[in-house]
């Protein structure tokens, strides 16, 4: 399970968005997410393979297709 800090403006994840690495779906979908006021960023939680769960790993989240 990873926590993702998202680079978004004006939209947050809602649930079940795909997590991608290099354009391919890499695991389970977003479980939860929303705007985190303490870091002033959108954040999400989801599952990816352990090899992709390291700090600093860049992943993508497909939102609204």
C-alpha cells in the first residue's frame, strides 16, 4: 500500500482510478483520496507491487479517462 501525493489542480480522485507506471496499469486501484489541507495537495492511497512502492517512485493516476 502506498500513499501518493498528486499534482492536480481543481480535481481530486474519487475511487477506483487506475495506478499506472510507464503507461501500464500496475496493480490495484485507488482506495481513497482527496485534498489534504495539511500539505495543501491532493493525496491518494492504493496498492502497487512492492518493487514500485519506494519513496520517490513516480507513478500516474488515471482520472476522468
